[in-house]
């Protein structure tokens, strides 16, 4: 495949991904003005608008869907249009346009309830376990995964759901050590997903973190993803914090 639509292209994650899309014909869209995508076809519009989305996916081989309200603390009213309605509109449009693959950005929050409950020492959250969101944002991501499955099973594009951890250049606090995804590993994971011969799957998007709590074993087995970064390299420099994980909002759980 060579023509790829990237949604949420004005966001921080998309800009970290951009160097990993070299050699592809990229169309980049967002609700805000898209900058920093030299050589790409940039467009501004709302993915919940069927007309805009149909035009955006036209002629594309694949979609990397990053657009969303990224706040774990957002209410359903704030999440519904960007995180649910837009997903349905995009997947339906991709199906109608004959897109072959959609790489759908989900989140570790879709399974964050296991972390909030507390895991036995040495246990990693398995992506094959039943979904267990830790917040409304996580529940919205679970919906996106489920709708993606109906599309893939129904004969639409292949849908690969990447449950991304904290994508930042380096861990900012102790919470980031558990679910960090380095920009370099983000690029490796997305390129692996775009090239994979998989009809549907859910994979944790995390680096090879010594203190990690999410298993990426199926991403290695099925996608060939082999992360190169480890948050432990920064463990001596970070301050206490939650890393954006809902787990740490429960005062009964101590920050490591």
C-alpha cells in the first residue's frame, strides 16, 4: 500500500509518527489547520461529517486513525462525537471506498481496570482478556474496537486496534514507566500494523519497558513488532506521578 490517510494530523502523536511514514503518499486531516506535513495533502474538517470523510478516504489504501478527544477525564458528552460518531463515520466511509486496512488508535485505558484493581507481581495484562475500561474515555475506545470488529468481520477493511500507552519523547514521571511508548517504537508499531496480514486484532502499543504492565507479545507474534526502547533508561530522572493512568486516581494505590 502507498496511499495512507492520517487523521488527527495536527496532534502531538501524529507529529511524532510523521517521520515513520517516509515513502508513503500521505493525506493528513484534522479539525484544526494541519501544519508540519510537507509533501502531504492536508485538509481540515470534522470526521463526523459523512461528506468530508467520504472525500478524505477516497483513493486511500489505508487509514491511520489518531483523531480523538484524548482526555481520560472527559465526559461522555465530550467524547461521543469525536470518539464514537467519528469512528463509525470513518469506518463506514473506508468500507464504502474500498480501503484495505484501518489502523485504529485505541488506548491502554480500554484495559486499565485490571491495573486499577492491582496485578499480582510479574503479571502482565493480556490483550486477549475481556475488556475492562478504567474510565469513560476507555469505554469509548472499547466501543471503537467493537465497531471495528463488526466492520472487519462483515467484509470491510481489516481493522488493527493499537492500545497506545503514553506516547511522549521520554517518560515524565513514574507512572509513565509502566505504559510508555517511545516515538521510535510508535513508528515501528504503526508500520508493522500497516504491513500485517491480519483481519482484526487488538495490540498494546507500549515499549519494552522493564516495569511494564501490558503485554505486547501478540504484537510481536502477529505483526512482527519488536520495540527498541525501555522506560527504565529514564527511571532515575523521573518524578512521582500518575503517567495519565487512571489507576493512580484511587488514593488506595500508592505511586511507585
